């Protein structure tokens, strides 16, 4: 975790003069904290759920463009373990969103060769949400293009605790010794292990002007580049994504070296 708060993760505001170049390095794994749905709706004197619905359309736009430009993994923070604290009507709407999303978008995901994966404690989700998620994962499991990785009922600290328990049980059972535990072995116990060489995040984006990580992929973000956008998520379109990547392309990632 020591790389999480070093100078590599400096805060960068949007710079309208920075341009995206598809010929330059594209981050292989982009993670996005999709923030600002409620504020977007309130500004338009609409209920918060209207912002979440519009945010679903933004997911489709950003997914299409990320796939087109060669991103390997797009991880989206859809619902955190802390989001259960929200009002019941909002939580119920958020639990229905994956159903509506996959019902309308899976055919296009198939056409675009995009594979759906999910991380988080999905067994705690309502049955209809679980069923929709499992079906989308099953329908797209043979696709070989970009991975659209949803974090649903996910929390970074809980993920690390679960990984620690998995390894502790293996030590207790005599399957491994404590000395055998390396970073690589630890990563095999994380929810993102199936992403293999793309498990760690290259570029983490948060929308709406908030500048915090909010318990999202704590291990995987250790050496990622951070980008904080003032744009509310429903307004974060393909051009906003390209602008963010343009900033990333100007960074020099040293991973603790010179």
C-alpha cells in the first residue's frame, strides 16, 4: 500500500489544452468512480433516481469508446458496501439498474466482443439483481475483447480482509507457509485475480469534483495515476474520457524509480 499516497498520485485538474492521441500509450486498465448522479438530477430539479438513469446511458457511451481505443479493462464503481446507507427507494432503484442495463446493452456488448465481469459481494444483492448479473457474465464469457468490470456491493477494505482470510486458511491447513506469501500470491486471492496481467489499475478517474478514493480498489490503485474531473457523471461523455486520457499520456510513470 505504500505507493498509494506518494507523488505519483498527485491531484490534477482538467486541462482543456491537453489533447488525446490514439497513437500514444492507452492505459490498459481504467477504473472510474462514477460520482455526481444525484447532484446532476438536483440541478435539473429532478429526483435523484433520474440522475442514476442518465448515468447508465453514460456507462454505455464510455464503454463503447474505451473499447474502440484499445482499453483492456474498464472497471466501474457501481455500488459500494457503504451505499446501503442510502434511502430505501434509491437503493431499490439502484438494484434494478443492472437488470435494465444488461437487458438493453448485452446484445451490443456481444457485437463489440466485450466481456462482463463483476467484483464484490454479489451474494448479498437481491435475487433479481444477482440473476441479471450472472446472465450477463454467462452470455459474454467467451468474448475476447475489453473486460467491462463492474464493482457491485464492493469495498476495498473488505476485499483485502477476505484475501487475508483465504491465505490464513491455507496456512492453517498446511497448504502454504507464511513465508510463501508474496505480493503475487496475495493478488491471486483478490476479487480481480481473473484479470491477470491487467489486474492493477493504470488510470483512476473520479467525476464530480470530489477528490478521494472512497474505498475503491485499494490494492489495485497503489501505483495508478489519478484524475479528478469536475464533470458530473451523467455529463461525462466520450470527449471527457479522451481528455482525461490525454492528461494520462503526458504523465511519466516511474513506479518508485527515476
